[in-house]
C-alpha cells in the first residue's frame, strides 16, 4: 500500500489513505463511508451477474487497513451494508468474529436497513443520526440545518464524491476524492462497486484525489 497523506485539520492529525478511508490519529479511529457490503449479492439476487470477488476484495481491503493503522475503533459514516441479509453477510460475520475486540460505530445511512438485533449480534453500535467526538461530528449526509454556532466540523459520506482532472488534449478523468469544505468533509466511498458524484469545490475548499493508489492534493 502507498503511504497515506498526512493532513492537519482543525488542530487534529488525519491520515488520508489511498484505500478511500482516513485515520484520525488523536482518537485512534479508522473512518470509512459507503462500503455497501452485500451490494453485489443483492444484484445477483436480481439476476445481474456481479462476481462475489468484488465483495471479497472490499472486505480484504478493510482488513488490511485495520492491520495497517491498528485503530482502537472503527467509525462507519453510513451505508455499511447495502440492503437485506444475503450470503455475503455470512462472510462478514466470520470476519467480525475474528476481530470481535474492535469496537465498531455505525452512523446509520439510508441503506442500513438490517434489523437492530443483527447489528447487536455482531457488536456494531448503531447511531441513528450523529456521533460526536471532540469537536468533530459524524453524519451520513450533511444538511444546512446541522451548522450551528458551536462550530462543530462534520464528516459525512453518501454522495461518493469524485473530482475531474484534465490532461493533455482537453481530456479529463474523474477520480474518487476526499472533499473538505468550510463546515464539513465528504469521504470517498470505500466500496469499489459504487459510482462517483462530481463535486465543484469553492475557492477555499480542499480536495484530495485518489489517483494510481496515491492521494494527491488538487489545487
């Protein structure tokens, strides 16, 4: 794995991983969004032949990040799972049993529709709307009504942000990115079987694209 990108933000140390997640050093927290575990199995149920290897690759990438950063907690900013129970959930349960000592916090996303008893059985602490740690708050999707005078900074997901980078001959390609605005950040989707939503950064915003397994700051 390529080295993560060190970012000092709001007096905190964040390591942006080229594997579409970040590590918050002060809280020893690995933070991911929009993994969508079970999505490939859901499509196969509908007769669309998406190979299970996609799910297994995402699961292995998550394991690799846990082993690399050695976090004391895993924060999932929504859409940990894609839909109802399917065979891929059994593979996740095996992984969870192997790493049962790692606390997992899930800020509920619009796709997280499993029964509460399933989360409890797999030692996943569910947060219906927000999770607060220090001056950071974690939500699945940001909205204007979240921004108040207490100056909390929000981390979110949901939109699967992507940034277009132009090359020679007016060609451009879109890459997943970390998007940091004044009041909030949007994390890239961790799951590979997801699309990209174009972001249009303002002048003071910061964007970090994931290109060829490296994290690059886009000016």
